[in-house]
C-alpha cells in the first residue's frame, strides 16, 4: 500500500508544480479582462452618445480614441491638448477600473488556487505587468492631437493594480483577513478611527455639493439648456457630472476645513469668501457658492470637522476598551491574574492615539486633495482643486485636537463607570 501511495503521488502533479505556470497565465488573463471590460463599458456610453449626436466632423475613429483617452484619464493619466494639459481626474470614473481590478484579482487567486504569500506575489506580478503593458500600449497609440502622458498613466495604473488588484488577490486567496489580523492592534484601531473621521468629512463634503445643487438648481438647468446636447447628449452630460461628484466632494471637504479650492488661477472658493470668474459650462459647477463673502451662519459648518474628530476619538476608546476586556477574559480563562494586564484605554493612550488619528487623517486628505486637483487646459484653467498642504494640515490638526479631547473625556467617563461597578465599555461577549 505504501508503494502504491508513493507511485500515485509521483504520477500526479502537485499544486506546487502547477502554481508558477498557472500564476503567470491567470495573472495575464485577469489583466486583459479588467482592461477589456473597462474599455467596453466606457465605449458603450461614448458610442451611444456619438451615434445619437449630430455628425459634426467627428468620425468613429475619433470616438474610439476618446474611449481610450477616457479610460486612461480614469486611472489618473493626463492628456496633452493643443490648448494645454488636462489632468483633472473624475474620481467617480476611477471607481470603475478599481472595481474591475478587484474582481479580476479575486478571480485570479481563486483560479490559480493561491494559498500562500509566494503565490500571491507570482499572480500579482503577472497581473501588474500585464495591465501595465496594456496601459502603455494605449498611451503610445497612433499619433494624434491629444496625447496621453505615458509616465503618469503607468504610475496611476500600477497604483490601482497594486492596491485594488492586490486586495482582490488576497481576498480570493482568503488571506486578506489573516493579513489584517497580523497588523498590530494599535495600528488597526488608528486605521478605523482615521477611516471614521475621513468618512464624516466626506459626508459633509457630499452634503455641501447636494445643498449647492439644490439651492442653485435653476442655474444648473440653465447650463444644461445652453449646452443643447439633446436627450441622449443630456444623459452623457449627466454621466460626466456623476463622474465628477466624488471630486467635487473632496473640494467640499476643503471648503469645510477652511483652505477652500481654486476654480482657475484668479478664482477661489472658501468659507472666508468666494471670488469667481468664468467657470466651465458643466451643470455641476452650479453648486459653487455665490460670489462674495459667505453668510455668517455658514461658519457653523466648522462643526463638521469637530464631529469628525469626535467620531475618531470615541472609536479609539471603544476599540481600546473592547481589546482590554477581551484580554482580561482570555487571562481569566487561562487562569492568569487579569489585574496585571495594562489597560490600553489610558490618558497617555488617548493622547497618542488622538494625535495618530489626526496624522492619519492629514495623510488621507493629502492623498485625496492630490488626486482631485489638476488643470483642464492652459491659461486661467491651469489650476483647479484644493491646495494639498493647507488642506492636509488643517484637517489633520482639527481632527487631532478634537480626537484627543474626546478620547480623554471618554476615558475619564469610562473609568468612573468602572469604579462605580457599571458594565465596562466594549465588554467582551462571553
């Protein structure tokens, strides 16, 4: 029987032999699928609008080139126009390749039966190289009056593949959860608190955009009428506006934090006052505040960054208390003295974690401000979006101060409740 088992094991190729070959093939197939599906979905909308629009000298070849250019712009590429550089990324459109790359990565890991870190590296390397090659092929297309910048296109695509595609590969291999659990507890708590603070700020920015559109609905309707795009063209204009809504949301966050944002080299929008010139004829720009100083009651919007800091501070104390309770329960189960455990929810922890949350929020805002700004042409339209440094500094400082105060107060309340015998915050479930 032992000889039979040895012969069967020798005659059947094991997973270790199959992985290198399948990893390369599956990674390349995933890259082709993600790029192809992105181009097909964008082409569907572009070609429908092109077919329904009056023929103004725009042929099918030019429409197909526009599909490739839009696909590259969705990945933070820039376009060299005859009138200047276009580099304003519609972040809503970026969600499309991000989602497709995640799905493709998950499929690749499942198909290649990835189960360890080395095979993750193999699949992801093939995925990144294949996708980067397709992006460069699209960027170095036939000569035309609109030229994508290959370096920026490659950098944006590689970042998306490594983050979204890598997360998909880990998820498909069922390694994402274990990888996150290996992150130190303190960093996981800071990550959740930072995510909560940034989410509150983004919700406030989105609310600002929605309120602006509602207040200036007549202006948005006038802009759409002046475009005279027709029913199908109107759908295209609406799709463009929706693609730029996340970008406008980041601008709204910059407005709430104080630094504001630019709409041209000679125009600025901030809580201290709005100075506008001519703006692009897109209905979404109707959400901009009216020219002149902001009403006094608008300064109440500063409460939104305060709420963001409070959300982060409360989450810090809740997670720290839960971890302490779980450690104490584990110690009691193992027969150890729980009173010798160091409680993470202390005033020193509140100070350090609050400052860490502010730092994380500042870094996240710096990233969002960077990807949401850029020129759309030469001249006065060469500067649109929020200033990176002031937005990151203001957001990080405001969230840090409020998070430290909130975490300290919550820690004080929690300790008094524990001394009085009340149930501990974050008590572990038995």
